[in-house]
C-alpha cells in the first residue's frame, strides 16, 4: 500500500504561480511512476503530468511549457510547479503513484486549485 498526501492548493490570480507537493509513504520503494491528475467540475479526471524513475516525463498538451513535475529519488515525494495559471486550470489536483509490478494505482485525496481574479 502507498499513502499519498497533497498540499499547496489555493486561490491564485490568472498569470500567477502555485506549487503543489505530495508526500508518499508505505511501500514506496516499489513505485515506478508518480504524477498529478486533475478533475474540473463536470469533467472527467485527466492526466496533468507524470514522471517515471527512469526520468521519463509526460505532460498534457494544455500545460506544456507552464507546468513542471519533479520527484525525489527516494520516491517519497512529487511536486508540481505551475506557472502562468489560467482560469481553465481550476480543478481538484490529485497526486498519483503507480506500482507496475502490482498493477496498482494509488491516489491522494486531492487539493483544490482555483484560478480567479
């Protein structure tokens, strides 16, 4: 089992920046990828950014060039640096971890990001 706890959400104006953090505990040595998803009101949960411990990163097209995902080598944390925030970035952001050998995905409870003037 892996437990994930997010922090760093809040209210920010358009064009502003915010940093989300997630701390992982439990069977973290088996984690193969970590990242962030988001779910806006009335929409499905979608990938924002993901990073593997081979160093491979994936970003959703809407956030490329604005968001940066990073993870500690100890697999105990993952962060999302968000810049030039837009109204459409408003969502609940969920931390995610995957253990490929277990074929299991783990989720945090989410943190709300609101972009508003």
